[in-house]
C-alpha cells in the first residue's frame, strides 16, 4: 500500500493543540510516556510468546534503546516488543483510545489547567506528549512474527494530519523518532536523558539502554586513551514492588501509581507488603484519591496486574480481590503460580484464594488504620468509595464486623450533614433506646424533614440517613454490637412504651373511623392503624419490616425486575385534630360524601410524603381547591 495522508480525530487535534502551545515546563515527561509504551509493548510480546514462540524471532533480549543523532537533531526510543500492524497504528495513534477521554479533554480545557500549565503533567498524556518537544515525529513499527517487509512508517508534524506508508524493518517492535524543536535540543544530551530516565522510569523492569562513549583506561593508543562505545543501562530495573519499602521514596510510589492506573492524581494510600508462608507473593496496592470515571460501568476492569516471578501475566486479574474492593489498583507478583496460568485456572486456584484473602485483610486493615489516624483523609476516601466498600457487608459475611467499623452515615442529629460512625451512634444512644434507627432516601435535605422522624426527634433518638442504593441491602442482615437496624419507615414503631393505656383509649375512640377508612382504601393499603411515629403530621404510609422501600421498588422496576405487589400500611396520628373532626362527622352522618373525599385526600397526602405518585392528581387538585374556596369564603365572611 502506498503512502496515505489521514486526518486526526477531533479530540486528537484538540490534544495536540494543547501540547504544542502549552507553556508546561516539565516537558521531559515525554520520555516517561514513550518508554512506558515501549515497556508495555515488551510485556505483551513476552507474554504472547509464551504460547507462540515464533513471535520471538530469535530475540529474547528485551530492551528499550535510546539513541540520538546530533546532526539530524533527533532522539529515538526503540523497543523490541510486540509492534503494530498498519491498522493498529492508525487506530492507536489517530484517536485517543483510553477510557475517560472526554473527561480528560474537559479537564484540560478548565481554567485551572489553562492558567497553570504545570498541571497537565499530572495527566497521562501518552504518546502525544512528544509534540511538546518535537515538530515532527516518525514511528517505524513491525508486528512481531511478521515479514520484515511488512513494517509501517507513521509520520506527523501535528498539523492535523499524519501519513502512513509501507516500510521495511529488520527487528520486531517500534522505533519512535522525535525531530526536536530548535529550542529543545537539550534532549540530545546524554546526562539530560539519563537524569530523566532515572527520575521517571527507574522501576521499568526492562533495561533502558543507551550507547555511550567511554575512554578505556587500560588501552592507550598514540598517547591517548582509546574511546569505545558501550551500551549502558540507565535504570536500576528493580521492579518497585520487589524493592525494600525503606528504599522507596513517596514520589517513586506515586509515579508508579500513575504509570499503572492512568490516573493523574496521587493515590490516597500505598499498601506495600510481602507475604511468606503458605503463599509467597509481593503486592504493591493503591487506594486512589478519586473514583475512576468508569468504575460504575459494566466494562470496568478491576483487579491488580498479575505477575508471576516478574513476568507480567495479565493486566486486570479480578480473582485477586473481592468485588467490593474493586477500586484498588496495583500489582501482585506471585512466586507460586505457574507461568502459563490462564483465566480459567485462576478461577479455582488455591494460591489465588490465599492471595485474595490476604490482600482483603491487608486493605481492610489499612483502611481501619487510616480511619484511626487520619479521620479527615478517611472520610474523603469514604465519600468517594463508601458505596462500593459497603457491598462487602452483604457479600463478605465473614468480615461484616470489620467492614461495619468502616461505615459512616449522616444522621438527623447532625444538622450540617456531618458523618458519624456506628460506634459514635451507639455511644450517643439515650437510655431506653435498643435499636439503631435509619431512614433511606435520595437526599439528606429531603429526608431530614420527613414526617416519619417526628417521634424520634421528640424523643431525642438519632436516626441514620442512608442515601445509597445499596444501603437497603446491607442493613437487612446487619447487626452492630448486637444491635439491630430498624427502619424509621417500616414496622410498628412504639418509642413510648409507657403510653400503652393512652394508645388503647385512642384505639377504642377511633375504631369505627379506622374501619371506615380501611374499607374505603382496601384496594390500596393492607392495614390502617394508629401511629407511634407521628407528632404533627396527620398520616403516613409505612411498610412491614421485611418490605421493600418504595424507592427500591421503583429501582427494581426500572431494572426490569418483577416486583411483587406490596401494599403499604396507612398510619394515622390520633393526636391530630383532623381525626377528631372526622370522627364527629362520621358519627353525625355515616355516609357523608365529604368524609369519603377527606379519606382520599389524606391517603394522597401520605403518598406524596413518601415520594410516591398519586393516582389521580387532577382529582386531588380539584378537591384541594374546593376546600380552599370554602376557607376563603369563610374568611371573607
Ligand atoms: P496509552 O499508552 O495511554 O494507551 P498512548 O497515546 O501513549 O496511550 O498510546 C496509544 C496506543 O498506541 C497504546 O495503547 C498502544 O496500543 C499503542 N502504542 C504506543 N506505543 C507503542 C509501542 N511502542 N509499541 C506498540 N504499541 C504502541
């Protein structure tokens, strides 16, 4: 195929534009980005060659080589990794492939970044960062295991277009050549390259080499020391996770995190440990600072990268961690697993189970320490990842206790919406309170004025506010310090045990009226009874203890699930004057049409209060207006 001129996708153009015009001072990170791609390409080749040795082409001497050409003003970073076909290079270097592209570009457009170009270095800017220092970039690449004549040359001057043409290449892999801008020639200098490589890419497992000229002390010719060219390895190559903790600086940990996660912010926690005994492995894990954009998508790939004795086996090994810790990033390097493990083998492997258990324990332990020693940092973490972590209450019964210590909730006693732990809740329980009360909802403001809370407020009982969809699942089976969780909107709540006689009297007084209401609403509700939770509001709808919340019911229906029809219970407040008036009217005129209308109105109000829709809004509106007319007429005389 001949040379073709192609246009970059819009988002690449935008990114390139930013790269070229950025005033960013740490332009040297382009080396980190290209070296990182080269290292990934070698990992892929090495892994695929385990099952297809033809890919090796007889060359197992994995390395990344940096060469410079002073006269041409170019720096080239070469790898003998997997390489790319023509199609692959067009799709990889003509678009931005990684997830979260839109968000990434949006972030680059923010005022904050524009005014402070230093910030762009935090982003995983990838291959395109080469255009910060180069006015032209040439990529020569050949897929491992293909003919020497089937290579591809890609070239662009970042003017919106790039060319691809067929080419020849002796070795497999990729050469990325940067034609440096006039004022960026510093990257031709040996010491500059060395310092950048050691700063950003020291942990890269493959040797990053460069030819350097050395004087040989032992050989003198014509009175001068003989100069020889030697290949020197610039990086220490020690896989960072295998190093001693005390030898690793925080920046190094953070750099490595960014390398593996494509996140641009520093992690919130680093968890680095070695396990010995029944299973031998090293793990370097990170708790990110922010929820990755894609974590709630189905396509999200969870799990640390799995290595076996330093050979990368797979990118995301989900068997290594439980789903409720899926936000954890990092690497695990096992000494016990066979090199040829497949995803299928991993599913039922004892070693993997042991690693999983040990990581889970370690992560939960780290979070517990974090909560103890850095409560502010922990809360920040919790607000980001709490709703994922909570799933563990349901799915990891054995660790329920440990996980419940990590939970925080807002509550009605903290008007500013501050979070409290379950321990804090229990510690503040007044005498006489036996259970932990909670209310679910969609926002703190909506919930905190809920009529269901009237009696609790009066008694001084705190009620936890649960706003996450998973909350309803988890409290079902949860106990904390042998205390049960009770919904403020479900079951028969009697906070005042002493008032039994009062309650009996009221029941007798309203029995006939309650029967009438029951009869009229028999299609809608399963029971009508006096309420122990209301103080000011006339009535409300509640469920039995095991019933689904109306919000949950809606959610399940939206998910297309079959939800059994579950009638609610109407609770009426005997202390509210409306019932006394209705009772009087009932005694005077058993078949009163107004009474019927009031019952419907009360039921509709109760529906509105719980956030449900009323059956006939038009009838509701006209009934309310009719009542208003009566009131207004009365007021006007
Ligand atoms: P990222 O590395 O975040 O995916 P880049 O823009 O740096 O983004 O690279 C895009 C893609 O180009 C890579 O995902 C990879 O598929 C391909 N690529 C880049 N460099 C190389 C290389 N040296 N060898 C093989 N493929 C490469």
